[in-house]
């Protein structure tokens, strides 16, 4: 079943999934860019891990596992435009 996640939730799921793969022979160590991104994610609130960087890392290390979507809503009831 597909789940809808915020970028932060997707990052947390991805990082947990990456950690679970460390015991797999094909994946011995966490990639440096993922470690750095997680440090940024957990770090200072003034410098957060952005949606674009999350998307790039998910596409690089987990192609097909996540689908990124962007939605815009037209607020037709607003007459000021």
C-alpha cells in the first residue's frame, strides 16, 4: 500500500532503510553524502536538509522506492486576483 509522506518523513524512512542495508554484503557502509545529509537534517534549525537534496539522494540510492509529487491548488474563491 502506498503511503503519502512529507519530505522529512520520507528522509527518516529512507535513512532507516539505508541503515538496515548496512548488514547486506552489497552495501557495506553508509555513503558519505547520505551521512552528511543526515547530519544536516538533525542539525541546526537554521540550516535544514532541503526538499531538492532529499529528492536527489532518494533518486540516487533508492530509485523506484519513492515517487516525488508536487501539487498546486487554485484558490478560485479568492476574488482579489
